C-alpha cells in the first residue's frame, strides 16, 4: 500500500509580515511640478532665443547691458551741489545722468551724481562738440572726422568717420544721427539705433544740413537745411520716416530765413527755430503754428517738460530783451528784462536765466522763484527739481530757490 503524502493543514493563522503596516500615501507636490515645468520651459525658450539672436550677442550688446545696470544703480544717489574741474574743461558741457559731462579739445570727463569723476577718455578734437542722451554721451570733432561714444563707465565706440562731420543729435534712448559732408553730396545724414547699428541714411545732394533731430522712438528724423534757388539762399525743413527708404513725409521751404535748430517735443510734435520765427509741426509734417519774432533776434532757446519752449529774444532797442514761453498753441507768457543774458536753461517745469554771473529761476509761467547773489558763473544748467547748477571756471555751485 502506497503511502499518501501527508497534506499540510491550511495555514490560516499565517499573516504576511507587512500586513499591519499602514499603506504609504503617494504625496504629490504640485508646486514642485510647476517649478519643473517652468524650468524646462525657460531652458527651451532660452535655446530658441539663442539660436534666433546669436548673431547679436556682441561685445556692444553686453556693454549696453552694463550701461543700463549702471544707470539703474544710480537711482538712489543724491545730486551733488558742486563739481570740481580745471578751467579748460568748461569748453562744452551738458547735464548727464544726474551728473555732468565736460568736453575739451583733448579730454572727455563724466561726473556721477556724487560729484566724483566716474569716467574719462582722451580725444583729439580741433572743434569739439557734445550731445547726450539718458544713457550715453557722444563727443565729436565738428569739421573733422573723429567721434567718441561713452557711457558712465566705458567707451562704447571710437572711430574716424568716412566724411567730414558737420553736426550730430541724439534722442533720450541713445539713438543718434551724424550729419557729414561726403563726396558727391552736400550733406549725408546717417541714423544709428541705441545699440550703434546703422538704421537709416538720407542723401541731400544740394542741401546743406545745419541741424537734425530724432523722435523719441527714432521713427522720425527732422532736418533743417539751406541751399540756393534762383540765385538766393533759402532754408528748408524736411521730415523723414527712418523705417523706410522713401520720399520725405514733408518738405517745406523757409524763404528768406536761415534755420537755427530743430527738436522733438514728443513723438507727435516737433519745432523749428529760424532767424525770424518758431514753427510747430505734427508727426505728419502739418504746420500747427508759425510764430514770428517781429524784428526781435533769437539768442537762445531750451525745452522744458516736453510741452513748451523757452526763448530769449533781443529787442530792436539797445539793452532790451524778452523771455517767452511758447507751445504749439501760441504764446503762453512773456517777461521783458534788461541786461545782457549769458545763459538760458530749462528742465522740468523750470527756467533758469544767467545774467552778470547771477541766476534767476522762474517757473513755466515765468513767475520769479529766486535769484542767487552775483558770482563768477559763466553758464547754468537747470535741474528738474528747480535747482540751478552754476558753472564757473574751476568748479560749480548749486542755487536752490
């Protein structure tokens, strides 16, 4: 008899070793998942941008970024009341980033808001000229070929131009235009964007450009020129669209007068100052106002808060002068005075007039707000807070009415 294998009793009392362990809940981290998604999206976007704009990743682009960072960092600095410099440096000057830019024949110096020198560069100019934006300073040799573009810490561009430099202009963004005399043309105006890339070029075969201005967006270029027609000289104002190579948007002759200057008040408004009038135009070149001087002679002009223009006029009688405020609607106010004016400046809602070394500060309604004691100041620069910076031979002081 064969033995049958003995069957094991069912092990009902055997419990798996982990049966009493609580089941681990799968914890989800939505914030972590969201961060991962953002990270990978940023990486992919960065790669796409790199491939698209890799040709623009130049040393100039990085210099531009550093310039913006330096300017951002100056926002909390107070403005200095005094700057010290050698007397020969007061050849050309401009307010720059709450500080000061000075240019002589052989040196450009940029002072920061604290009054200390932040940057200097050597140059060799026979007839130095200076224009500034919110971020950069353009120094050039009028009648020569050399130019220098700098910010508050470095030289961004230094070169010799192909033609003879006549004049230059900049808008607040740092875009600039160079007017030069080149073979075959009376004048050529070359426009650069705020990264020093050539954007537009206009050739004037028979017109000599005296002044130019760029709109805040760099979309428009206004030039004042003169030429001969019928044996007599006549002025002209031309408005151009820098985004296209086409005919001018507007050309208007200025008979029997010579243009002195041009500037944009806003994207939609610009003005032209001539020997006998001020004219305001809109962005389409339509004349809004033609205000004549009636025999008076313009000595200086300055723009305030981008809505009005201050002009100093010499009267027809000896030692008679007039300070006027204009906008595109006409005369706002005027103030007669005596005594030869030395300097005129405007900023924000303020106008500063220098006579006999003393500063007189007015608001935009030409209401007197203060007068400094007589000094040896040679020029003044108004600040938007109403402070007048008085520039002397070896330094400056500030007058706060």
